[in-house]
C-alpha cells in the first residue's frame, strides 16, 4: 500500500471573521493569527489559513490545538479536505487563472 496518497494526505483550512473594533479585539485577532502561524499555518487569503497534514490523525492534533486558542468572540470555521480535493481548487486573479501555490512542507534529505 502506498502510504503517500492524495486521498490520505489532508489540508486543514481555518476560516475566520473576528471583530477588530476595540484594542482588545485587535489584540485577540493578532494573537489568533500568530498562534495559527506558530502551528504551521500559512495565509491563503486574508482570513483563511491552511496547513498541510500527513494524515487525518495529524490533522486532528492540529484541529484540537486551534480549538485551544480560539478567541472569545468572532466566527471561526475549521475544515479538513484531502490533498486530491485541495488540488482541484481553481484560483483566479481577476478573470485570469493563476497557478496553485504548493504550501506543503517538503522534507529534505542530505
């Protein structure tokens, strides 16, 4: 069995809409984004962060971690999709298609 499969490898997406009206709100927003980045997430769009996960089990660890630092206010969504599904995303810059960006972390052996 091939352990690296487009159906086994997962992408974790965190979508959020957080208030930024007060200093306290802005701090919570900034802290949330920094925590996502510390956990290996990359900005996909302004309020969408993605993370490559080797398996559903690995994704579950990161979902639990995101839940641990959720802000008190605002809306946050977490979705997990396969690498195959993520590869089907069509991206556009205006009406012009743009190539997908490979966000996965590549392990290098020397």
